[in-house]
């Protein structure tokens, strides 16, 4: 299986799981949007991964769109976390670990976006 498809399943599960572990289930009542966006991103990746594995005609394009959404979301999240770290404004107990995990997730998203873009282009020309 291709990297971007495997990553879609792994990150699609990890995003909501990590966010819930990081902030706690009670965060849903405090900041619904922050929690919900990770669940939406996970769902998009899982649908895109499934559609690609099942070779649906729309699978390659949907996976590309899912990766574009998640890459943008993770990019903003990573860069804001990094900026807070440099400004010493980060208030999380394990801030360095959060920065590292977000960087790794964002990097995997960028690579997966590039690979899914190439796959979508190839599928279109076939």
C-alpha cells in the first residue's frame, strides 16, 4: 500500500485520539471547534484512504483534498505552537513534545499531500 494511503489511516485515527488525550474529553464543552476540526480531519482521511484502497473513481481526488485540508490545519497548528514556544508564551506542561509531534504530523501531511497530488494527476491522465 502507498505511503499516503497508510498515513491517511494512521493519522486519521491519531488526530482525534491525540487531541482528546491532550485536551481531555471535557474540552468538547469548552472549545467544541478545536476538538471537532480534528475529528473532521480524521474522518476525511479515513474516507479518502478507504476510497483509495477500494479504487473508487473519486478516491485519488478525495484523498488529495483530505490531505490538503489536514496539511493546512496542521500547518497553522504547528507554526502557532512553534511561535508560542519561541515567545515563551506556551502554557502546556509538555510543550516541547507537542511541538515535536506536531512537526512530525505536519511533515507527514506535506509528504502525503505531494504524493496524493501526483497520484491524482496520474489517475486523471489514465
